[in-house]
C-alpha cells in the first residue's frame, strides 16, 4: 500500500514537472557567494521556478561555462549541471551548441559587452529555431547607464554589444529594466521593475533597535564603484564635530574605487574610524550587520546621469531590519520612515541630521521593516508583474 502511494506521488510530481514551462536564463556573471549580483541572479532563478518554470541558469565558474537546472521541489535538482569550455570570444557560441530543448522563455541579463557579446545572437537564434513561439527578454539592470561606461575599454565593450545586438534586436519581446520611467528602450517595449529578494535567505537581525550608545556604526556593502558615492560619507565623517563617535565599515571590493577610497581614508587619517573588510558573506557578513546601526545604499547615482535606482542592497537591508540612507529615488521606498534620502549631489552629508533621524526611529523599526519586506519585496511579485507583459 505504502509503495503504491509512493509511486502515485512520484507520478503526480512527474506530471506536474512536465507541465512547467521551460526557461533559459542566460548570464555571463561569475559565481561568487559574496557578490550581490550573483545572489540576485540566483534568487531570480529560484523565483521563476516557484512561478512554475523549469529553469536552466547559465553562468561562469572557475573558467567554465555552466548550465544548471534550478528546481525547488523536494527531490532537488532533476538534472546535473553541464559545464563547457570557452575562449574569450566563444562563450555564447559554445552555449548555443548545447541548446536542444524547446524554451518558452529566454531571459538574458544584458552582458557588459566585450568581444564575446558579438555572438550572443547565436543563442537567440538557436532558441527561436527550436521554438518559434519563444518570448525573449533582455534585462538592463540600470537605465540609462551611459555614464557607467568609462574609459576606452568600456567604450569598445559597449560598441561590441551593440554590433551584435543589431542582428537580433527584432527578436526581443520585452526589456525589463530598473531606472527612469520609459515605455521603450532602443525601440523595444520596456517594463520597469524593482529588485526583489529571497526572503528565505535573509533572517531578521533583531526585532528592536539596539540599546542607546555613544557610537553610531555605519555599514556599506557593495561591489565598489564611483556611483556608490562612499567618498561623500568619508569626507562627511571627517568633518563631523558632533557628540557621537561615528564609525564606518566598508564591505566589498572593486577597483579602482577600493584603492581610491583607501587613499582618501589614509589622507584624512581616519583609519581609526573607517575600515575595509574586503568581500564577506555568510556568518561573517551577518556579524558585521549585527554590529551596525545604519546601512548605506548608493550616495552617488547622480554621477551616472540618473537619480532613479532600485538597488538590491537596500532591499536586503530592509529584510534584515537595518535602517539605511540613500541619495536617489526608489519608488519602492517612497515615504518609508526607515529610509532617509540625502541630497543627490557632491555636498557633505549632514551626519548630525542622520543621527537625529536614526535616534527618533520607533523602537520596533526592525520588525516593521521585515513586515514591509515580506509584503512588498519578493522576487515572485516583481517577476509576476514582468510576465504579465508577455501575455
């Protein structure tokens, strides 16, 4: 009897899995557990799976390309991951050779460019060849992004992307993006979304604010770049003359910004107040969060020519119950008391005002932030909205 019930369960599960729509999620990012972009991509893939898609996720790992099936059912991964070798130019070409099944949806995270992006069209064409009814999305994480493209190498990389894009742009059904309000990008219908989070991987740090003390601890976690504007906060700490001791921990890496920030700290002789931990994840990152009072989102998005942003990190701070400051507009946090928006310019940040805002926050702010995250910030909610544009 038990064996018969077990067989029927597996049969039902098998039939349910067959009903899932197939999705190929293509990225060129490197797997890195400490990197916010990797965590975002993995959370999105799992959310697609929870929305009844059979997801094959493509990424890089230790010199190999990887095609990994993502499945959230109790049986674990249905298929083992497939790895493939690639040269500097052949990443997408080698991936195209592996595509045999029919995908209802091809979801591409826009590559940074480079010579390999010239051949991305081969993946698009192979998916269409296998299923002429496939929908194809190309996500742009930030739009507009023109001022993020810096230096000669960045310019050439972007040119390579657009040269390749020219040959398959007519196949793109929708461009999901984060940034300024637009209806079309490059003549293609666009859908504005916000970053989401995987709530199951982020636990509430505490239900109430820490007890009052004389030191205010800031934390900034990022893959460091000029648009994070942490130099503004460093200079502001140097010029602060208030009653509190203000400390800042910068978690992450990224050149040349990391070296630039370290030089500023050294020149201002702030080594006793500002420290650099390098990339952290897991328990070590949680320990830093637990020691912190205020988190720091981007303070320099205006440097890229836009004051709109939907950072992943601010959503994670919210789920953790950690109040934060930012300088850009994010529609998700309009009028939310636990997020303080400072001026989007190159002026110093008024540390006195930031501390006053923090001190006056309700005692149960972390608990209220978590409730907000549960109701508003899941990837399932964002992707369901996106998918409604494809119907």
